C-alpha cells in the first residue's frame, strides 16, 4: 500500500445501549471522559488522524445507537465499512449475549468474498469490577471461537482504549484495496431534537 497519501477508513462501533460506545470514542478521539452522555440516536461521527505502521490514516468512526427500535435504521449505515468494533459492558451480561446479533447484522452486509471482515471486541467498564457479570474467560472464549481480538477497556480510566483502536486500524489496513469504494462523509445528523434521553455512562 502506498504510504505517501492519507488512507480513509470507515470504522463502525456497535453494541447495545449504555455500554459506553460514545464514552470510548470521546476518550480515544478527544482524551476526555464525562459521567453522562446523551444517548446516541441513529449515528454520530468522530474523526481522528493517526499514523499506523508508517501509514497516514484518516479514521472516520461511526458511533451507532444501540436501541432496538433504531436497529434497522442504524444497520443501513454499515455499508462501506472497513472494520467494526463490537462493544459490550462487562457489567451487563445481556449486552454480551447481544453481540452475536450485532455481528450478524454486519456480516449480512459484507460483500461476497470478504469473509475476513475486520472485527475487534471491547469489554468496557472494567473499572467497575465489583459489578462485573461477564468474566474475562467467557469473553475470550467467545472471541477465540470467532477469531476476533478481544480487549478489556475502560473509557473512564483510558485503559487499553488507544491500543484497541490501533489494532482495528491495523487489521483494516491489511485488508483494504487501493480501489475500494469510499462512503466517508463530512457530517451526518440524525438526532431527533425531541428525544433527550440521558443515561449514566461508564
């Protein structure tokens, strides 16, 4: 791959509501953490320029809403993705069980012949160990069975966040072609101003 240009990568982060997707992205892109975030409705986008393996990369990370009622809408934005960050909270067993469904949503939209679509799994909220419902062993077993890298992370403390996003960038770079179609955009807004849900995060 040429290293004298910036490579555009579209990465999707998905998972159930309240697992800390927005908090993880704000920690990674802005190195910030807040106790409360407005629940993502539809999709929001954050961008970060990085250099990975001597390649300049513009990461456009699509933060998708996890509400079941928006699932069909959100899935339309998976098109053209170069990688996916599957996220659950180690304090929420149901969010762990839901990952199979989210993974299948992505795979249903992967073009034929792209069987090795890049995934990583993040188990967030390890700073709340006293409330843990999903063991490291269970999460690692699920990921190993599907050949997906697994990272236990904390958006609140920043643990392993940069390392995890660097890994998905590396894997995505190894699989894209120079002729790939791009579905990047400068902005998108689907937020319903009448919806003002707020949840405790991370």
